[in-house]
C-alpha cells in the first residue's frame, strides 16, 4: 500500500488547500499546523473525516465511532483518543511537509520512513541513522523523550567497549550487568547521559543497592520459574488481563555477545544453553 502511494499527487492536493513553501517554511511550522488541526475542539467532523481517510477505518465502524465521540460531547481528538490523534498528526504533518517541499515527493521510501514516527508514544529513546527521522522526529518528542543519531550512539558504544577491553576473562564471566552496572568512562557521553535520564534507579548510588545473598537469590529464581511451569487455562489468551492472577512472559537472552557475558557464565553453564 505504501509503495502504491503517489507522493507528487498528495503534495499537489495539499498545495490546492493553500499549503505552499511560502506559507510553511520549516519542519516546526508543518508540525504546528498539523497539531492545531488535531488538538482543536472545533469542527470535530473535519477531524473524523481526516482520521477515517488517513487511517483507512472500515466504513461499517464510522457510525459507532461517531456515536461514542458524540456521547462524550466531542472533546478534542487528542483528549479522547490520544494515539489515534498522534497517528493523524503524523499523517497530516507528512502531507503538509510534502506540499511545502520540506520533504521530497521524489523519494517513495519517505512514506515508509515517516511511518516509524507512529511508534514514538511507546519509547523513551528513538535511535535512527535516517536523515528524515533526524529532521522530523524531534518535533514530535516530549521533554521526557530523546532522539539519538545512530552513528553517534554506535561511536560512544565502541568507545565504552574499547575502554573495557583490558578487563580479564575471569572478571568478564560474572556478567556484564554485574561488572559494569552503569555506563563507565565519560560521564558526558551519550550512553551515560541517556542512562541518567532514562535508566531504572539511575540516580541511586551503587552503595544503596544491596545484593541478595546467594541462597535468597536462588529461591527467588526458583519461585519465578514456578510461574512458567504452572498449568495454563485453554482459553487464557481470550481472558481479560484483569481476570488473571499472574502472567508469565518468557524471553530468551543470549548468554554471550561478542566478548561479553550477558548472563554470568556459571548461570549459563548451569542452564546448559547459549540462550537463557
């Protein structure tokens, strides 16, 4: 569907509505126009029409959606359906930016690339090496989010890896998380700065984190493993999550990546696998 979209035609249609390089000269202005259309409490019919068109909502759902919004006295879309509002904002922004020549209509891949902005409400850090993202993503971010240029992040990670390269193998075997529980080296580096802002318990001092005794840690692991071995109801996937007493989600983590043990070597050996 993305490859079939005629970007020059989209740009031409928006210019017919008055969006031109003269009326909209920056990415920030394009975002401001899109945000104003989505956040307004006026003309809810226009917002719905745009949403139905851009998101391709099946026609049989239009009536129930309009009725529910009407029953709520037509608050702004941003208040009533925040994620739908975000998706609509990205779509309107993209079409405005095309009409204003802020985004090229000659490159079809721009349509797929801009769709990555749909994920922004679900992340703290958006990392990309794409120039379109570099230019556009920051306009959509809140103060609690960060855009990171991919090549810069890779360079900082490579520096950290180099700084730790002299650590002997026997120390590496305790696992990377125990060896360096927080980013080492330059406190102003990208990784260290992101850790301080977004890392769990990043502001607490290492001394305040008292490790569990080995026996207590073993019992905790056994207790958690018991959840994964518990019998599962046949139709558990259909049950509302509020009706479940517990939910176990398993993830396989590689025991080792490159020259670093992610999981302590003795734990990996005990579990008998490359993934734990």
